[in-house]
C-alpha cells in the first residue's frame, strides 16, 4: 500500500491505557510526568481515565472501560487520525478476557504508524524525545489512493 505523510502537531493527543494490575503504575508514572503531559491532550479508557484525572487533576477525555469497548474506541480514533500516541501499560503476566481487543488496538497502532509505549521505560523514552516538542511528519497508509485503485 502507498503511504502519505501526515503532520503531528506540537501538541499531541496521547491515549493512556492500563490493565487492572498496571493502573497504579501508570498513574504513578503520569504523576512524575504531569508537567510534560499537561502540554498535550489526554484521553484514556474509562477506569484508567477516572484514576488519572483524580491523580493528575488534569482533564482526561474518557472512553468506556477497555473490556466494554474502550480499546476499540481508541483504535477507531487512531485510524481516524485523532490520536498521535499510545501509552499502554499492559500486564504480561495476567491473561485478559478481552485480549483480542488489546491485540486489535496494538495492530491498529502499528498499521497507522503511531508510537506505542508498553512500559515505563519506553514511555520515558517517547515522552522525553525531542520530537515531543516539535511537529513531526509520519507516513501512514494512503487509504484514498488504495480505494481509488480498487474502483
């Protein structure tokens, strides 16, 4: 598939997601980086969003809980170009009943070339990258060209 470049603005939209056993770790990480996160738009799945909003005292756009479809809602927003980055603290030791949703979310993030952090170290590296404070052009699938060729 052909690609095209899309611009990510200086102010990013960051999706924050965490499995139950990782919610406190994400909240602790987010609190350590509150100043940096406050410069961006934040969204999260339901329960995680409520915890982060309480912890950070920052506005968080909350989707429904992950098992109820929140992972899918965030995936849809990624494919619509409305989310620039995914920070997803997932629990590698605990099987989740909605694992197919999680896999779909990670797949969509990969398809649309969205940066993904799955633990504190990768989140630190992304958040402290020089690219966080500037515009960035990322290649994404050129869906319009793909559809035109299929007509």
